[in-house]
């Protein structure tokens, strides 16, 4: 049988090995995250027919070589005020004509549409440093005529700052959730409406978080809205 002295020696050796392993693990540096965050801006220009163009810009700080995709995913529907129907009405917008560039060089881009989810991404492998991309795209069928003009609904691809200008006069802006939830938001600066990040964030399903822009102008050029209840 093993003597008490041998048992004690074995226990001491095991404790020494364990202490060494813990010490070695404590000295191993934590893995460096591949990126240190992004900065995003969205510039929206509303035409007199209620359509608008979006210029999406995103910048990422890469800490170690990695693949990164710019872009985002959103819901294509804007929930309208309830009209006593069993299923609430949704205004369905169309997203088209994307043009994209990474570090100023043009790249192919296309919208991926699945049911009511719209997404677009462009990516590449990047070395350490600051890298940027731009995506321009058009949005149609996102306007509804009113008695003195029209209302335009906007939901950018990703968060970040938002700037809105229009050919006609913007008379007011609301950040809306599930109707009738809405609040005045943004501020007017030199003829443009400016929003800080997270003022209009979408919910967990990307459905809420829209910006509702009230525009005074001729609504005769606004197409009939595409409203469904799916």
C-alpha cells in the first residue's frame, strides 16, 4: 500500500501542477475583438413625388484582420393607424437601384427580399485600420397623400445618425412605433431634419422604429399606396 508520505508527496505535486496551470492561464492575453465598433450615417432626400434616395455610409474600426459586411436588414412595411380591420394595414415600400462602394471602389450590390424582410450587405476581408463603405438606394411606394400634401415613411438600413431633406416643405416629423405610439423628434438645422442615433430604433423584429415625415406639397404625383394586411 502507498504510504502516507507518498500520498502527501503526490498531493503536493498535483497542487503544484494545478497552481502552475492556473497561473499560466491567467497570463494568457484575452483574444482581441476583431472590430472596435462602427459609425453609421443615413442621408435621405425626398423628391416631390414622395420617392426618396438614401445614402448609407458606414465606417468600421478593424483591430485585427477579419471579414466584415456593411449594410443591414429591415422590414419593408410601415404599420398604418388601425382602421377596425381584423389585421392592421401595412404600407409596403419598394427598395431598388442600389449602388455601392467599399473604400471608394464600386462593388456589386443587390437587395435580398424574403417575405417582408429586406436586406443588403457588401463585405470584404480587411486588415487592421479604419475602413468604410457607401450604399445608395431608392425607395418608392412609401408615401400616403393627405389633405394638404403627403406623408413619407422612412426606416434606414441601420441605426446611426439620420438627415432628411425634401424638395417640398417639411412641416413636421414624428418617430413612430406601433400606432398610435408616436412622438415628435429630430431638430431642424439649416433646412434639414437631423436625428441622433437611437432616436428611431426598430424593435426586436425590425418593424417599429420608423420616421414619419409630413410634407406640404402637391400630392397629385403620389402613386396609390400599396396597402396589405399580410
